[in-house]
């Protein structure tokens, strides 16, 4: 029995519109264009925009290898590369859709101009024309003088131009000012994404990749905080699989008190550190997943300093189910258990970073004002009535008031606003601060503690070092230091 066939070639006008809705945002669309430039060995990439013009436009210009006419036509073809084909290790593409689908997600007119060995060529996809003709046809350009930013294209390289930016403009057509504001806001929001996604190319490349946004150089954003001396990192680990090697490295960010607020905020980004903890998965050095536990753990306050760098080669795309946007992936089964062990190990390191102050509470030489008590599986904090500052004050009270004073201390502990503290620490822990303390209160505390420390056999030269470790002396050290020195001197004279 003979087989029958029918032509099922997709309608150009319909399918090319569908390519607009794969799910790109402005930031992921720009990143996909930058991928192509890096694959073309570009060392500099410029993003230029003119949002306030009557006809807004945006260009991404690189100094990569450039393309011939035949190469350009192939690059403009949707699905120009089979995702199953073998790629060079530095090739950041996959489906051969990125240039087109990323651009169409933001604009209706895509122009690509490229120069290779001095020869200039150009091609245009215009979705309005495709809608009229229903043909898979691009326009080949012969004149280039009117192309925006063409003067920025060097002896070799490629210029990708977005025009008719209906999506990037949020559909705003008549109000030119609001349209410009919308476009500029979208481009500004993409800046951090670019700094993060390509940070390894921008800092580790030889030479480092330079990316400029409207002539301003962008600085790489390392999510692991390796430039800070107080960060922690483990040795690199690896897992050999059939299609390549997966490498892992665990990092713990520095505590927020050891770096500036601006540096801390930059590391955490607009969603904060609670949302940015977890795995950072790189494909060929390019970040594709930023801050997710991939179902292996929950995002908690005590693990928010955890970061695990995962490197995969582009030979494992099918195993990891890398999507068209290169913005999501799934864990292959052999990798899941190894990652689970890493999560358990790194979580304990991050928790120690936050809990080390709690561990000091058991150090009797520091004499904490608050006791940390474990009771029936719960943790209770209560003021220590035996602390020297409380005990000394109680001893000066008449006998009939000492019990009342002890009751007041107990009430302070039992009235601690635990729910409010938990909510604040879960949301904005770095903005939860202790109250200010004045000089008389610091002196009273020091006068109560220093004699006890001397009685314990601690030398007078070591006492300032001990007291500097704890609050409120630590946070008020310029005031505390002369008070402590004065009291030590008086104790030595009296002794």
C-alpha cells in the first residue's frame, strides 16, 4: 500500500508571530544577542539605545568575527542549527533560534549588519511584511548609510538593530514621553542581569570581555563575593558523566556586617539575599540559573549566604533540558544526589556564619546579658539575672525591692516580640539594629564586668580584647575603649 503525503509547511505569518511568545524578557533577549557576539569571539560589545526618538531603536554592536553574506542569510534563518549537532566548546547557542526569537520578542523589525574582511552585508526581517506576504523572505540590504549607529561598527563585527519596538515599548504608541520612560526602565533593569550572567567573561576572559551600555562600561557582578576577604570557598569537586564532566564549588558569602551596605545590596539584588541563595548553574561559563535550590532545599534565613557554582559543558544540553532562552534547566538524575550532599554541607557552613554569635553565649568569660536556653526542642532567650550589671544593681536595692527587680527582668524576657523579630529577620535582617546606648550605661556595664573578669584571672591587657568582641562595647568602641581603660587603671590602683 503506497504512502500518501501532504505539504505541512508552516505558514510564515503565523509561525513567526508564535516565535514572539517563547517567553523572553528584555534582559533575557539582550543576553541571547550577547551570546552570539561571544561565540563570534567579540572582545567588546556595545548596547546603544535611543528611547526618546519618534521611532525608538536599540542596537547591539560587537567586534567579533563578522559574517559573509551566506553566513548572514543562514544566521537569519529560524532554526539555523540543529540542537543535536556537535558544537565548539565556546559556542553559547543551541537551537539556532536565539537571534530571531529574542529580537522578535521585543521588536517587529530586525536588521543585522555585518562586516568581514572589509566587506559589508546586511539583512532585514520585518514582521509587518511577513504578515502581508506570508513568505519566509528577508530583505538583503545594499545601502547602509541610514542604519543607526553604523559608524560604530569597526573593521569587523556585527550590528544587531531593533526597530518597531512594540513589545519593548510596552505597547505605548501615542505618548512619546511615557514610551521612552518604559523603554529606559526595561533597559536599566536588564543591566544587572547582564553584569551577572556574563560576569565570568567580563572578569576571567583573556582579555576580559568589555560590555558598555550607552557608552558606560558595566562592571561584572560576582554572585559568590570572591573579592571580599571574608568569603569562604571549598575546593572544586567534579562528577564524570557520559556526555561530559559537571564541576561543583561551594561558597559562603561574607556576613553583611563585614562589607558595606552598598556592596551587600549589590550582591543580593532587587529580590534580596533570601531569594538569591542556592545553585548558580553555568553553561560554557555563561550563567543560566541564578539562585535556586532546584527542589533540593528551602530558602531560609540561615542558609541565605549559600551559593553553589555548577559548571556544565554544552554537550549536556539535552540531559539538562536547557530551554531556548537558556534561562532554565532540569537536574539529570545522576547529578541530583551529589547536589543534595553539597546542599547539606554548605547549609551548615552558612548557619555557622550566622550562629557564631549565638555560640558565644556559652562562653562564660563574656558574661552575656541574654541566656540562650534549649528547652523541650525550643530555643528560649531570657535576660540573665546573675549577670554582674543586674546582680550589682540588685545588691544595692533594699531587700523588699530585690524580688520585684527580679520579676521585672523576667517580664522583659517573657515579653520579647518573637513574631515581629522573626518577620523582620526574614524580610530585612540587615536593617534590624540594636538601640543606641549612652556613656553612663556603658560605664555601668564595664564597672560590673571588669572586676569579675579580673577575679577569673584574666589579665588587664586582655580584657579590652574580650570586651571588644561583644555588644554594646563592640558597636560603641570609640566611646567604650577609654571607659574600659579608665576602669582597669582604677582597679589596678585599688588592687
